[in-house]
């Protein structure tokens, strides 16, 4: 189960105040950002942020007080993934996604309309950071 922020714009970098009220759940991993690549390789300004709800809240998750948030079950999926380190920015994710697409070639069955950018570490971790780009495998 994840909390999904629907169609916020890239310019928004702070959480709404309603997220700061109530139960604190700490850092979750991975934080996945679903992006929508354009034909020129840039990313659309629309994105979806997914935060994993900790196991102790899975059966009865807290109800968001902000209408732009929703809780959804993410079905199982098979992904093509590429792991890389460092403090990843948009350009890093775009570069790594392009590397993964190139490695897969034209015949690999993956969804070309979206890419998930995943981070596993809190911002204060300086070394040994783990990031991944995921391409969702098409259902056979």
C-alpha cells in the first residue's frame, strides 16, 4: 500500500500542512516518483509521488486529510531496473533511464509512457546512496 500524491507540479517541493498533522511514520523506502517522459527525453511537469506505508499501518492506514492525497494498493509488478549512487537530480534520473532504455533495446516489452525514479536513502546520508530507475514490464 502506498500514499500517492496526484498530479502535483515539479515546482512544488514542500508537503501540504495536512501531512504534518497526526501520525508520524518516518522515512519510507523506496520513495517512488512516477514520471512521464516526453518524446524529446525531457520529463513532463506532471508526476506522481509514492510513499510506502509502513507494515504496522497496512491493515488500517491513516486517512489523509488532504484531498490531493489518496491511499491505494499498488499491484505486484515486474520492472526493469538500473541502480546508481549519489544525490540524484532530474538529470541523473533522465540519464540513467536513457541508459536502461538503450540496454533494453527496441524489442523489450516495457511501458514507454512512464518511468519510476526511486530513492532509498534519507537526505542526510552522504555516502553509499541508492537510487534506481524502473521501467514497467508490459504484461505478456
